[in-house]
C-alpha cells in the first residue's frame, strides 16, 4: 500500500476510506498487535478501512491503528 507522511509529526501513514462513512482517515503505516482497523486495497489503488477489533495473536490479516490515536497533533486535524 502506498504510504505518505503526516504533515504534523512526519510519521508514515496510509490514507484510507472508512467503509461506513466514506470519510478519509489516516492510519499508521505499520500494523500493530492491538490495532482495530482492517485495510483492504482495491484494484484501483484505493484503500478501504473497517473496524475489525483487536487482532488475535495468530491472525494472518494485519490490523492498523488510527493515526488520530498516535499523532501528537491529532486535534489540529480532526474534523467533527
């Protein structure tokens, strides 16, 4: 998946579209064991995200974390 850099903290992120709302959201580019977001890359390069809950230890599908949860400047960018 294509990565970008957060304009505030410089960490790598992936831009995705939330399945339910259709809104764009940044997620941390590195998967985490306690991530709650599953990503699915379409054939057109778009990335769809859905809330999937924490990944069990042996689950092969990586889970990601919203960058709003980890960025020190998240409040500056978050919209209602």
